[in-house]
């Protein structure tokens, strides 16, 4: 029966769109309460340590401090998040800390500076314990014990193993067995609004009101009441905007509970908003996994059996780890038709940030592993990868080894449609070099009983006095438009205009219980509750009107917002009239997933009413010279049942797909000693707008009878297939399979060079200093690093603490120089401030005085002075880019400097600031007590740590590369710099401006005034070539070139590298190879081939050598094109 | 908003840093001259539409226009906006009517959680002010500094293209 829908299937803008585009929606960050305090959390500096003593008294005595708390203050003890079996974590540490960044104590004070000062006064004495950071290490004999749970070996939080069907027989009878190990690290959800809480305790009533970024107010409230020892009814979560969820604000209640206890103790409202770094080091990350997947295949291609052995890295405590155990076993047993299936999964403790949850809950990566194998099998069998998938696709009526009974199933249609739309057949027949196609499928329960509470939802509908309807739900709209979708459901069921519905989400006092926004459950479960509520609402109106008019309720109808007696035009009332006549009333609709819970030990059982499917095809192009992947096109086709709101669903799909692109190509938390070091939105490679490819979406609408109006769940669908499809496309393009994520350009280029060769000669002996460096590096692991680390901690200059500097604003250049003379090393000059202020937060700079020179007109502007261009050091990058003088006389400046950062930063940052910025090494910025902080007594962390971004040439004590794009550009242009102090001016050649370790030669009392760029002789070819994640990102490698031709022959060449050495290194061997030659192909090959002469790469960055060669080649090829004939 | 700060806080004698025009209203600037403008807007003036996503100039949620130029207000010291004309998200819609940029973003469903929106609106405004017919590359370059984790930027790009009559790549 075709039903005509009024609201379902409509492209509706989200109900809160106006509030969002005008900035009026109040997020937790924006909530203020009278007398609100600022809360801060003291975090563990150690990965594993015993707390010997904790002294809060000095902090309590500090001015403005209203509450100081520690673990013992939580009377309820540990969180019970995943049930008592998994309880292992206190809101604030008790006795032991088990990861760096763990919450140890917390302070609430009148102001942020007061809270900071108080935090610094908390004295904690630790006894450091051995720590372990990998699952393999944690499972080894004699590993440090992080947790020992009853009935399990040490460091195991959960062990789940089962076999469904005769797995052993399947493998014994297989014609083909493929086996592979796939692993990946943790990605971070990156909600743009960090986790935050505002808690307001009223001592008179004992009521605690809470505004918090949480996807599940129901669970957060329960947990708060539990750990604080409050009655559930006294805790009320209120509604607020949520700046992103993706699992990152799922059940786990830190820092919420901490803010709550601070408020209870202070008897004042308290806000805690994590800063971006805290969000990285102690937020809720995805879980790292290692998965060994084996598949048994019959000669005709049938999958006889699949077996997965896997470790999930739980981090130091259990939050959502068990859901990850479940995600892997579900895909192992259910994706494609498989005869028998088994698994052995261990959730393993390590001394790292506890895993939380992230979109897909581990499914994207296990699907990647399985789909990689499906490709491998198809290749073995000599079959087309798409056709093969169709032959093994799940079908309606199937029962999987895990007991799932598949009802509606659009997988075949999804695969077929995705193949057609990407042009699979045609492109497979005519493959292009370095282009590749990939396809992947997925299956997702829609949705099962995940919680001990079951899986239920309530939606309330309240007719208010003014005739408007308030829809109440305890789910939390993190941006998914779920509030709009629930209103659509209710409006459809009631047959009213959707404009008369308001939605109140999250509010635990005024909206009924619901398990929250996770596991793609809201559309499916809460949606059904909204329909039920709508039906009850209409029944209630009819009942009341029947009594009013003294007729049989069956005689009363309610259509299009008007109630009346059938066939009687006199007795009709609209909503406002009904509200006025019958008073406000409220009904609550409930929906339960009436399914048995799957066996919690093995996951066995048909536990979801429906299963969603999808297929995603990707076409990529790999640049074999740099390893960069360009996504040509993505086609996603999904069976999500009926589409309720296409505009919202498309947005969900786009967002999930781009998150999947991030996961497969670039995103990864990089750890050092258990601590994430890439804790900024630059060093953590979150996808930006340049990474958005062409995405085409289609939906196979199967209208599932179990779903609300035929819908199935969908939120996690898109990311689940994206990772696998792109990885398979990369394998297709390169012929190389990658078994770790993310598949970065570096990994791809490394693999291509290893296979195809030749690796460009580094010839480290050409730089004699390398001998000394190599010897030191050889001694690093066992001798030098431990010794320097110990020594540095004892005698090195400590990493600077953040203090509030005084700001001076000179009104003239001479005043500025006098200030510099007076304050010297205690002062920092601030121009744009875009590096300085960030560095101050990170502990890179700690000036007592800031001298703000941005107002000095002497330092701004561009002019021609004789035969050079004078650029004020305080001129913004944007001003240089837009100056006609730059474009007309020095095209390299305009073309090259446009690679710096982002529009906003170029509008603020100055040329002098770019040249003088500090290094971006993630160890230095963590900050680790390295050579740059502590001096010669401290080690360089890049020698043993993750050195993928570091220098390959010229690095000694410090391996941080020069990332100022202006530096190599000005070297190529032969610029000179003018600096001054009160005693006078001096001129410095750009090549003399940096010391070998990369610091500038400016004295503490010197100010950089101008940059002089010579205008003659004119280099006809000027170009800046850079390789970075995105245009404005810091360079992995860059080359600036200025070439003067004499006829077709190179008369003079100045080339300089960025991103590969501690300073902008002049490419002398390349220049020498070019002088006097025409830029013919062999000359270019020869010149580019010596670009890395004298390099001595670190463990992880040898790939920068072929990368540098590639961009030098590219640059010279462009020069050849532009050379005079 | 007229002279909001001076009304609330009275005359800020010693700590007065001068005045600025914020969304067309004259406002007294006061307090620590090094305090980032974003915090002054949010905490002193209650203009909480300007969001702080990172505090380090890396996400663009705090983008405002100072004398027509898009900057990260989380890195802009307060004293630098003395006598400047500032436009924040609160100055974009007038008398309850959405700005055409806001309408386009809404109609295209260009956002989800909405936290990036204020900064995104301001960056788009700065772009179109300087260049009413941007190329695809111009659009992507102008919005490179604005991180959105929800949308994948697809509908955002569609919305911006619709504002300039469909850009060519």
C-alpha cells in the first residue's frame, strides 16, 4: 500500500537552523550562570605511578579558590558506565594513575588565572611504576600490571572467543586460505566544541542542574548520581547545543562528574571546558586494534569460514572497549555469506588515554581488513572484484553464522548501483596508470539491544496553552538533525503542520527517559516512539473531544490540526482552541526493541529487528612521485530503509565519508611514551575543505516493515565502508596492499620506492659532521637518551610555565628598541602573534613582557628603494600578496607566500614573524624537556620517537625542520635582513640569519626591521614548490627556486629547501649541476638526483629523500617549460 | 548593543583602551590589552556567537571581520581593535532577517552541529566581499582555515557556489 506522506521524505532544513547560522544557539561553552566559577583539572604527568601523597591545602588557601577536590571526595567510588563488571575507573585518581593526563584533582575558582594558580599549588608525590603502551607488550609475561581482573590474566579487561559452525572443518576443506594482519592506531573524534560541563548545585533544594556536551543525558545523569552519591531525582540534565558528538561525547561522564562535585562543594555554579590539548590527551578517542583475519574459500569462491584473532587497545580504563570487541566479531561473522565463523578477541589495558568511542565503533577498520581480503581472494580466483562480491552478498532470508536473520536486504542492489555509477565495468576494462577503483560493503544492525536497560525510547508530546506542541526527548541532537526527524515523525503521525512543534531535547526533568544518541539508534528507536506518541496524542484529543461533545470517540476525527465530529462542520476545534478548551496535556509514547539481548559473551543471536546495508565505490589517483592520493570520485549507495529527511541524511553521509577519508589517509594520534604529541588541529591531520572530493549519493529504499515508517538506522553507515573502499582503490592503483592505517603519502611513496627503486643516493659521508651524528644516534637507545633524559630532568632549564605577561605597546620604533634593551631576554616581540600566543600556551615561550610592535608604521609597507624591494618586517603576508609591487617585481614572493597557513592567519601574520617563528616539532611543542627547552643536557626526542616530519639533512642536536615558507623563498631571492637595537642597525644575509640548529642570530635586544629583496639581476624563472597535507600546512618538503638564464642556458641558479633541514638549506649540489646547462630532461634528472646529497635521515623520514627529489624535479621541469628557447 | 560595555561597566577610567565599533555600535574597550578579542566579545559583551574551537587560530570558529578583513579573534589582542570597525556573526542578520549567506547555508543544509557556522559565515562574507565571483579554488582557499567536522564540506561548497551564481573550477 502506497502511503502518501506529508512530512516523511521531505527535504526539511533543521528546526534550529536559524539559531545556528546566526550564532544564537547556546552550547555548553556559552552557558553562563550567576556567580559561575571556572573549574580546572590537574592531570597526571606520569603514565603509571603510585600516588604517595596529595596535598590540597596550599591550593585551598589561594585567593579566589572555592573548592578543591580529589578522588576520595567521590563517595560513590568508580564509574559503573558499562556495568559493574567493567568498573575500573575513579572520576579522580585514587591511589594510582595509569595514563598521562589522568584526572588527579580539580579546582574551582572565581577566575581562570586564579584557578591556574591554585592548580599549580597542588602537591602530588608520585612513585613512578613501569608502564606499557602496546597490547602485545601488555600481554607479555612479566608485563607491568595495569589492572588484574578476577578470572582473567593480567591486563585483560574482556576476552571473547567463540566459533559458530565448524570453523576448523571449513579451513581444512578450503581450496584457498588467505590470512593477514591488519592494524591501526587511534583517531580522535575532534568535536569542534570540546567536552564541557556547567554544573549548578542549589544547596537549599539539593538539586544539581547540569548542562553538558553529552550524547546520552540518561547515562550521564545516572553516573553523576552514582559517583556523587546523590538521589537520581536531584540530578537534572538541561538542554543545550552540542558542538559535535561522533561518539566523542558518548556515555562516559568525565569531565561532567568533576564539574558537578566542584559545584556541590563550592555551592556555586562551575564551568569546566577542556582546552583543545586536554581534549586530545584525555578525551574519548577511538580504540587501536590489531586484527589477524583468516578466510577459507572454496574453489567456486564461496566463503567457507572466517576467523579473526584480535586485540583491542583499551587504554588505561574501560569506557566503550566492549563495544569494540563486539563490532569486530559482528563483522567477522556477518559480512557477506560465510559458512562458519569464529573469533578470539581480547580487550587489553595499556598505559594510554582510555579509548572512548568514535563513529562506527571499530567497524570501519574490521571492514577494511575483511574487504582487503575479499579483493585478495578475487584476485586469486581471477574474478572481477565487484562480480565476486555480488556472488557472496548477503540476501534476504539468510541466517548468518552468528544467528542474524536478515529481513530486507538491499546489498546486491547497492553493490550493483555503486558499480554502475562509478563506471566499474568500463574503467576495469581500460585501467589507467596510477588510477584505481575500490569497492566495499557493510552490514549494520538496525538496531539491537545493546544495554542492560534494553533498548527503549520515550517521546513526549505536550499540548501547551498556546496550541503549540512540545516534543520532549532525552536524546541529544549533536547536529544530526534528529530533533527535526523526530518532529517529522510526530507531525506525520498527528497530521499537523510541523511548524507548530517545538523540540526539547536532553532535558531529564521535562523530557522522558531515552538511552541517548549513539549506535545509530535515534531514527529507528526514538523515531518509533515519536510515532507512537503522535498516535496517542490524536487518541487523547479524540477522547477528550468525544467527552466534550458527548459523542462516541469513533465519531471524532483529528486531521490537519483540526479536531471535529465527522460530517459536522459546526463542531470543529483547531489546536489552539482545543488547548484553550481542554487545557494543556502531555502524553508519552514508548518504543522497545522487543528482541532478546545477544549473548554478551559470544554475541550470538538475532538481536536486531533489521539490518542495514550499503556499498561504496571509490576511484583514486596516486601520484607515484610523492605518494599523494587524490580521490577522483566516491559513490555511496545505501539501504537504510525509507529516507525520512534527505537533506539531513545526505549531510550525515557526506560527513561520515569525509571522516572516513581522514581515517584511511591521514588521521592518527601519534604517541610518545603513551602521550599523544600531535595535540593540535594542525599536527593532527583533520580533513579540511581542500580534501573534499566529488561525492555522489544514492539510496536503495527497502521500506523495512520493522522500522518507523520503513526506516533503518544510518548514522554510522558512511564511515564504515569508506576506509575499505579507498584502501582497496589504492591497492588497485599501486599494486601494493597496506596493512596499517592511515595510508599516508609517506607510506605509499616508501612502498613504491622499495618496489620500483631506485632510492636516491643520500651519500651521508659527503657531510663529515654526519659521522659524529650517526655515532651519537647509534648510542641513543641504550646510553645517550636515558642519560640525557635523566640529566635534563635534574639540571636542564625547566620547560617554561605559562604566566600572564605584561603587554607594552610602543608608539615608535625608538620606544620599541628602548623597551627591548630594558627587558632583553625576558621580553618577546609580538607582531602578528599567531605563533607567539600559541607557543605561550604550549610552554614554548614564557616572556614576562610582550612588546607589541603591530602599531609601528615604520615596520609596515613595501617600497622600491633603488635596486631592491624593501618590505617591512611587520607587513602582513596578505599585504605582501596583494601589493602590485610584489607581483610586478618578485613573482616568487606572491606565488610562494600564498602557501602560508590560512586566509585568517595570513591577514594577521607578518613576514618577520614567519621568519622568526619557533619550530613545530611535536616533541618540543608537547612540550617535552628537549634540547630546545633545556639546552645541551637534554635529549632530542625525534631520534627515537616518531620522526616522520623531521629533518633529513643537517640535523645534530635538534632535528626540527625549518617550516617557515618565507625562509627558503628569501634564500632563493638572495634577500638581506636589517635588524636594529638602540646602538644601531646591522644587515644580515638571509643565509646567515639562522644558526645551524635553526634559531635566528637576532640578539635579545634586536628587532628585525626590514627585508630587502634585490631586484637585479632578474631571475626569469621563480617558483615555490611545496608538499604538505594541505596547501597551508607546514611543509613536509619544499623548494624555492630563482633561475636566471643566459639564452637557453642556466646562468645562475639559487635553490633552497624548506621542511627538510633545521634551516632553509641552500641546494648547492643541485645548483652546481645546473649552471651552464640547458634544462633538458637528463640535466634535470641529474640535478634533482643530488638534492639530498649528504642527508642522514632519521628512523621514519627517509621517504623525504625521494619526496624532495620529486618536488625538485617538478620545479625544474616547470623551469624548463619556462626557459627561453 | 549601543555602548553596552560602558553601560554595564560604567566608565573604565584607568583600564579603558579606547573605543571600537562592533556591529555598528560604539563600544568601550577595557581590561587587559593582551586579552584576545574573542574572549572580550564573549565574556564582557555577551556576544557568544563567536566560538572558540581551539584558541590557537587553527579551526576558524572565532573568525570575525576587523575593518573588513577576516581574522582569528582568539589570537587578536584587544588593544589592536581600538578605533576599528568589527563585524561579528551577531551583525549579519538584521531585524530578524537572515543574511543571504545564512539563508543559503540553511537551505543547503550546509552544517550539522553548527559550532563552526559563525566563523564560516564570516569567512564566506569576507570572501564574497572581496571577490563576488570566486573560482572553486578561491572558495576552497578562503575556507581552508575553517574546520567543520560534521558536514564533509560538500553542502557548504554547494551553498557558497549558489551565492556566486555557480563557480567554475
